[in-house]
């Protein structure tokens, strides 16, 4: 039996829904909500509070009553609950983050905060991470309000601050200080999933779009390596140079080879790709299937093993002085179940003269790859893109689903985007000339609305 058309399900002006999703994406990009990290309010700026006020204003225009809460001055999140038909069912959290990573304008071909449309693409910092989803969320919730549609179960809509800096002032703070916002909720939908890759179908040879639902994500440990030595004059020999000790630790970490491992969602992804394309994969060499994955290749490559990457350096204050301390930032990502093992390994590789200081540790996430919500996501995709396929996958990065998982809410990545086969989608995240197709945002708004009213 063919799926009902979206107009039959929800009625109303679906062109307005899609137009608003595009417009809101552009207007949110034009709000520079860059976060730089740290606890110094002088570095925070007003971008997040301005974005929060913009979101709240759009919701109030249709008679809704969103609430803005601040973890600290300007570090603002927005939340709203829409009661559902069956209030005894577990509620659904629809969430995204307001902040973006920095963008160096001189590296871009357009103004990174211009929200410009060029060649069918919306350009700007946050276009895919994740102001496109925020635009869709706003458009969907406004459509529900205009048409008087009650979702099947409670819908909690949240726009978080600070996701790009370990969520300290965002989802982590909200979950810890206002857990009542999520009372009765059991599942959540957020970023970096639901987008398409294009695969050749083995029987027909024709291209098939496969949409990847994010069902798992690696955990993270952000911190510093602080090497201790003895300060001294730069002209004298020393065996206690903090910079050398730090460099040796970095070399050991960089040289360490992590074993490959395919967790359940990764195996299901590879098996699904094999079923579509006919190309098998070797568990002993899983990287062999990566070239098939197009715009998801980099995300998936990062889920085949744990990782440790040194990201910053800070040492010394004068050329003729051997410093007493030297420090490096480190970004560690671990597969589900690997947290204790990886942190113990980091201590061992750092060595006796290098202290490991952990600034932020967030759990890994692993949610079921089957169930009613997965079925509803699959049905929504297939209704809007007949003949497509849906597969699970694991994300190498992290999302605000981590914080929600600590209060028992199962999280998924589902930002439905029908993408061109040649778009290197993973490179858009934190990249130069970040962009998203206009048509993909329009598709996403339709698909997300269909999901919300059927799940």
C-alpha cells in the first residue's frame, strides 16, 4: 500500500513549510554564534543569546510559549514542550545546537556569516552543523502550531548552547539542572544522521540512495598533556627539558597503532552496503569498503578504531630559557565500552614525566538499530524518496545525545538530507565553504514533519 502523501497527513501550506526551513537556515547563519571555549566570559560574545532570542521569537509568532534559560550570561538554550495525543507514551526530544565553530573569513569564497545562496547551495558556517536542522525544526513546529496538529506523543523541542565545546554550558548543564524538561521522554533525535550516500545497485546497476541513521557515536576525552622539567639557562646541557619530554610523549602517542574493530552498527552498515552493491567486506580489513561510502567515508573511517590526536601546543616564554612546563592539547575518541582502556593507555603512553589532565569526558552512545522509531524514520524516508534504503551507522564525533543518554534517553542522528552523489558531505563539517543544498533542506523539512506526526 503506497504511503499517504504529506498533504493528506498534515494539510496546510507545505510550500511555506519548505520556504521557511530555507529562510530560517539562512537567517540563523547570519547570526554569528561562534563559541571559542573556556570559562572567560570576555570570549563568549552574544551570538548564542541572539540565536536563542531569534528562535524564541519565531516560535512566539505562531502562539507558542518557548522558554529561554541561561547557564551563564549569554550561554542560552531554548525549550518547548508540545503535549501529544498519548501522554502515557514516552516523549520524543527533537534537539539541535545554536553554536558554531570559528570560521576564518579570508579562507572562504563567501562571507561565512552571509547565508548566501549560490548555485543551489546555502553557504555559511553552520550550514550543516547544524543550522539547517534548526531551520527545519522551526519550520516543522510552526506548521504544527498553524494547523493545530497534535503529535502522537509529547514532543520536547530544545535548542542547546555550547555543543561545540563539550556542551558544558549547554546540554550537560540543562540535563543536570533542569531534568524536568525531559520528564517522560525516552528517545531523542539530533544531528549527523539521516543524510544520503549514493550506491550502485548490484542487480540493476542503477544508483540507489542509502540514508544513514546515526545509532551510535564514539565517546570523547578532551584534555592536556603537561610535561614537567627543570627550568634553566638555554646555554646549559639538560636532561630535564619539559619540551623534549612532551615531544617524546607525543611521538609515542602518534606511533601507537590502534587495532581495528567493527561495532554492531558498523557491521550492519557494511552488510547493508554489501547487500545493495554486491561488494563484500573483509572484517580483517574493513577499510577496503570505505571508498564505496562517498560523503560518509570520513565519518565511518573514524569509527573503526579508537583515536588520540594532539591538537594544540604551548611551551616556553623566551628563547634562552628552558621552560619548567610544556603543554599539549589532546582529543581522544573511544568506541563504546573502551573508555577505561583508552584512558589507561593514554596515561601509559604519556610517561612518568607527563601529567594527563582531563578537562572533559563524555560517554559513548549506542542505541538500538531496530524498533518503532527506526521503523518510522525508515517509512518517512521511503515515502519522500521511493526506492531508497536506510542503514544504521556510528558517528566518529559527538552530539548532545551524550548528555541525554545519562538520563536514560536513547539518541539518534536524523537530519534527513537528500544529497548529490558527488558532495563530500563529511568535509562540510567545520570545513571551509560549508554548504548545504537548498533542495536538501526542503526535502528535510518534509521528511522531518512526516516523522514527527507519525512516530
